[in-house]
C-alpha cells in the first residue's frame, strides 16, 4: 500500500454512519475509507464470539474472504465496573428483546440504579487486514455512567457516558471533541501510526 503517491483505500466493515463519520474525520485526506455500502456489500457480517478481539477478526475475515481487498473491522463495548464488565461484547444487543439502542441504555441505567461505583470504559478493538496479514489495535477511554441520559449528539450509550476530565456526556460534547478523545479515535490513531510506518 502506498500512502504517498495516491490516496490509499481501505474498506471499513461497517454500516454505522456515526462510526463512518468519526473515522472519516480521523483519516481525512490521508486514507480513503469506503464503507460496505460503497462496495455494494449487503451480507450480514458474523459476530458470534464472546470477546471484542474475536468478533472484530471474525467480521474482518468474512469481508476479506469475500472481497480480497485491504480492509478493517472494529468491535466496541461499554464495560461497566460494577456490572463486571457488562454490557461489554453484548453492548449492541444487551436488552435482548428488541435490541434498540434506547432499550440497551435504559437497561444499563436500571441495573445501575442505587449503585454508587459508576466507573466505566469504552473499549474498541480494530482488526486490520493488510496485504494478507492481520493486525489489531485497541483504544480505551475511561469515564463514568450518569444517573439519566443527557444530550442528543452521538449514538448508542453516548448520553450516559461522561469521559474522565469532562462534565458533559459524549452526547453533550462537541462531536469534534469526541472524535479526538474517544476509544475509537485512540484505536484508529494507533492504526494510522502503524500504516505510516508500514511504508
Ligand atoms: P458495535 O461495535 O457496532 O457492535 O457496537 C456495540 C454497541 O456499542 C452498540 O450498541 C453501539 O451503539 C455501542 N457503541 C459503539 N460505539 C459507541 C460509541 O462511540 N458511543 C456510544 N455507544 C457506542
């Protein structure tokens, strides 16, 4: 992959517009990111494991085997200390019945009712398939869970997560700030540093 001559292209195994937007901001003019939608890839990517690392790699290899192109996948979980790391890898489907992001968020708040220890973290694992090899990158941001949802920006659990060093939730903060400090930003910046060194 040559990042110097013309813009390198990587396919991102996601259909989540929020994640795409965040990642476009990080890679800006350095790497061209294509989504599954851009590639006309309509299959559901499998996520059958109990660890973020394994799910990221499973999604990645399903895509790499189908497209034979350099690509990356990521899996993210909200890990709450008082809930022994839950919802964790089950973050997207925590409230099993209908799996809406709001149901997930309210289930977390319900389980955290009356709990004083509110420490939590977002953890992202990226798996990168580059020239037939797989590499992994992790990003963690520590924070705490609020008593009720606040803010209407971002997505998922953003309204109930306050990152360390801030008073606002991820859903109240300017999204440029979230894109700079988030778990995903940390993991993607590690990947970017790696890609620069690969040349
Ligand atoms: P996945 O990585 O797309 O499977 O996401 C797992 C779950 O975590 C979903 O419920 C997402 O809404 C949530 N999630 C992932 N990233 C973030 C984030 O940056 N903020 C809030 N929730 C997130």
